[in-house]
């Protein structure tokens, strides 16, 4: 089963990598969580806040978070 990090769309991975250079503590903790979790519903509120903040997303709704990930073949 792919992790959230594996499923993260390339443009968001690139943005997070760029943010990691400026804000290593928060983004590296988030990346670590993304590399161990498989479902975005398992993310903590703090993880979602970091995603929203560092990716300049406009909303906190589940669809916004869902759209960060490639969701085809999530079980393979």
C-alpha cells in the first residue's frame, strides 16, 4: 500500500521540498508523517494546518486535502 508521501502529487512534493529548506522543523515532521501514513483521514489537525500553510491552500475542507494526492490504485 502506498503512503501519503508516495501518493502526493509531484507539484506539491516540489513545494514541500522548497518549504523544507526554509522551515525544516515543521515540514520535516510533516514529511515524516506522510511517509508513514496511508490515509489522509489519519493526519492530525497540525499536519493539515502545515499543509494548508506551506502549500498556500485556501480551504480546510476534506476535498482540498483529498486533491493533494493521487488516489488511483491506493491499495496496491
